[in-house]
């Protein structure tokens, strides 16, 4: 039985990861550790809360004494973790422009507190969930990001994630902490907080509101279904090589924001008049694209969910789960 310590397991990807891991590895004990910021929702775990081998702890990754209690097995007599899967972060670029400090605190200082806990309590296996945004952005003709792309973050969010990636890597090089890092493209799927692009567009359609699109909607993204991301994380956790980084993306193919909006509008039989072009985000990254060939070649991962299928399923989920997102818009 593995004892898996998941940070940020009440947020979008973490919620889906915990559900996926429970389904695939029901023998493992999961400790879901989350501060429940505005982006965290404990109820998303639903019936898991009632099950054995699952325990939710409301806590902040910056709280070193709480981490110490958990990693020494003192806290609520929980089993001592032997794997850390680190999702917890401030994750919304717009918020990072308004208030960068919260991003440095959680994404950098919090990650360091967690790394120290992992090191101090027996060099616990540590996987750091990161973003392709650390590589900056691409022009139309540029080759996709891969593991050798130099870091060039352009927002306080991506800069804080870049700093955390460097720290994680340094704990491998300096102290021999067994780490892996994944840098993933934009995710979509169920349980994503409605501040983010795809759920914002879907929930606005449901409410009959206009769809605000930055600039001319020509920014390009590489959208990956959250289940494909979590399948990639599973492969890295089970078979990844220590000290390595893996890029994760769909290349399905890349899409402009306005293409994505059109696809969502068509699911509601709505037309382009619903789009409202708004002034662009400062420093808005133009294009992201990710080359996942290392992950495919070395760990046999392939994305399974075509965008058309995944987006239809996501629209259906938001339609059927208004109670989940209504209080959050
Ligand atoms: N969403 C994406 O498209 C995407 C893509 C690539 C990588 N990532 C990375 O994946 C991770 C998860 O992203 P997400 O979209 O699920 O984010 P999210 O904002 O939906 O969830 C973040 C979770 O972390 C928790 N949290 C925040 N600060 C905390 C703290 N100090 N201590 C403990 N918990 C805290 C929040 O309560 C929330 O539950 C992040 O590290 C993000 O950088 C996200």
C-alpha cells in the first residue's frame, strides 16, 4: 500500500487526480492536503469522504509545523506519506497580475517548505506538477516546447512556477531528493473553477451571458483533457526516472481561443454575436505548443481524449452540475 500525499487535491486537476488514483489504485491511502482557498472545493470529492484509505486535511503548504506532524505520523495517527504529488498552487494568471505576492508565497515558499519536509523525513518521492508556461510563449513558426527549451516565464504566475521548478530540481542535484517534474499544457474538464477560460465560456452560455474573449481571440493553446494529464502523472509516478522532467501536451492540434469559443457556442446552438472582444491581458502569451515525445517514447503515454469528445463531455458536465459552479461565478 502506497501512502500518497496529494497537495491541492480540492482544486481542478487535484480533484480529478484523486478520483482517478482511487479508481486505479484502490489499495493506496490518500491524504488530500489543501488550504481551501477560493479555488478549492472539498465537496468535489463527494463520496470519497466517506471511504476508508482517504483523509482530507485542511492545511497550508507553508505551515511547516503541520507538515512536520503529518510526516512524522503524529497528526491524527495518519500513515506517514511515501509519495508526494504536489498540485497546490495559486494558478490564475490574471490574479497573479493583480497580486503577485500570493503566488510567491504559495508557489515558491510553499513548495520549498514541502521540499524540506520531504527531505527531512526520509527523502520522500516528490512529484512536482508544473506548467508549460515556464517556457514563455512561441511565434507561429516556432517548434513546440520540449524538455530542453530554456525557461522564459512572462507572468508572475509562470515566474513563480519556474522558480518552484528550479527549486525542485536543485533538491535533486544538491540533496539527492527523488524528484520528477511535469510541465503540462492547458487542461480542461470537470471541476475547473469558472474563472478559467473554458468553464467561463460554458457557464456564460448556460446563463445567456456574453462570452468575453481577450484581444482578437487569436492566442493559440494546446488543450489537454484533465484525464489525459492524470494518466501521464500516473506513468511518471510509477515509472518516471528520478531527476527527470516530462513535457505533457495534446497537440490535437493547437487551437486559437476563438476556435474553442466557436466550438462551445455550437454545443449551445448559439452564434458569434455572443462573443464580446475585450482589451487584451497585459503580456498575454501568444502561443503554447508542447512536444510530448519523450513521455510517449520513454513511458508509453499517449493522450486518449480527442478535443471534440472532451469538450462535449465538459459542456455536459457543467450543464448537469450547476449547483457546483453557481456559487463560484
Ligand atoms: N489548470 C491547468 O491548465 C494547468 C496546466 C498545467 C499545470 N497546472 C498546474 O497544476 C496544478 C493544479 O492546477 P489547478 O488548475 O488544479 O489549480 P486550482 O487553482 O484549480 O487548484 C489549486 C488548489 O490548490 C489549493 N491551494 C492553493 N494554495 C494553497 C496552499 N498554500 N496550501 C495548500 N493548498 C493550496 C487551492 O485551495 C486549490 O484547491 C498547479 O500547480 C498548476 O500550476 C495547471
